[in-house]
């Protein structure tokens, strides 16, 4: 979450739930003040590093139905070090996918 999680919590109806999937970089991990939990009571927050199979399928179905696809660059295994350096430098706006047929 790039924004204040309390803001999202406040958008939930009473008795609703919010699920946070994955984790941001360590320096961007949000916190929630205990007062927020009291004043915005009767709302639940759950967390998981990954979603379950059903949630993953729902996400894929939604993406296909709404023409949402990831941006990827397919690279040969021989360019892995170069790709890794670019990731560390923050020079990518997509995911690298390794073409495993180039593994020899």
C-alpha cells in the first residue's frame, strides 16, 4: 500500500473486510495507529503473502475480462545479470520473464 492504510479502512462499510496481499519494500511498510483500530471498529484487516487458488483465479478472470495484462520483457538466461542490475537500480517498469529454452 502506497497510501495510509487507515484511509482505506475508513472506506469500508461496517462489518467489512480488507485483505492486504504481498508486502511493499521494507522502507514503505505502512503502520496503523491503535486509535484508528478503535475509532474505525467493526472492520477487519487480513494479510497474506499470496492469495489462495480461488482468489488467484478470480483475479485472472477479472484481468482477462477487463483486458488487463502485465507488462513483461522476455529475456534469455544469458541476460539475467544485466536484468538483475536494472532491477536493483530501479530502471524497470515491468517484469522480466526468463525464456527457459535459452538455458543450456
